[in-house]
C-alpha cells in the first residue's frame, strides 16, 4: 500500500479532528471501547492513515490530556492568587479533586485504573515537562510562597508537600470504596492535610 502524503495544512486539520474526536469519545465511552473507525471517521482518513499521526490510541489519549492542561489550569488559577493559609490550602485541594470528580474526561480516566495505567505508560519526562507550566508549576509556586511566608511547613521540600496534597486524589479516584461516606472522608482528609501542612501562622 502506498503511503498517503499529507500537506502541512491537511496534517493540522486531521490532527485537530482526531484530538476533538478522542476528547469526546474517550470521555463518554473510554479508551478500550473507542474504535479506530470512530476516531478517524470525522477526519475522513483510513485506519491505516491514523498511524501517520499517532502510534496508538493511548498516545492520542495522552495528547488530549496535554491539550486540556491549559484549560484545567485556567479554571483553577484564581485559587493560587489567595494568600496561603489553612483555608486556601483547603480550597486548593478542593480544586484538585474537582478536576477528578467533575471533569468528564479526567473523571473517566481516573475511575478506570486499567485505562489510566495504559496511558501512564506513554507519559515520560518530555510530556511531564509540557504540562508542568500549567499544572504543577502554579502549585509549587503557591507552596513555596507559603513556606517563604512561614505559613506552610518548611520541614519538607515543596515537591513533597505537593505529593502529600495529591494523595486526596486516591480518595476521589476510589469513590466506590467509601460508599456514602466518601464526601465526609474526602472533607476530613483535606482538612487534616491542610492543618498538618500549615504552621501556627497558617491558622
């Protein structure tokens, strides 16, 4: 089979179409149930041509995640403008869980561990570097500012504080394990972490 040569304009249009289709289909039915036929149909290309743009459905999923990073960051940017305190630490962590529980794309991913694992295998240092300015950098800057002001504990590095805060995602991702107590457990954990990370100046 002769490979189809796409112009730069065609490649840009097809790539955007594949990303749009993936974002919609992955959010509604997931990675495994989404077929190549469904992904390529809006772009008007064959299944074979898909691999001229992405080497797998998982890689396409990863690219959608990266494309959505600025939107997620913009949605929660205001929380990082508040002066660091126990209350703002709570607000930051609530914003983090909102992404996992309310955003349809991320909610689907994080409630299906097998799909999350498949996509995670495609994420390396390069991909992390692409999302850091949008997702991790604002949080690290907020934590560093809180430490500089003596509001957040200086006993551990900002990356460790961020990791501790990120553990609330495990509760949000495993909602089924908590049943009716999920919201109360999440609230209690968020408040406990906020108070544990804050110094007396943060009360």
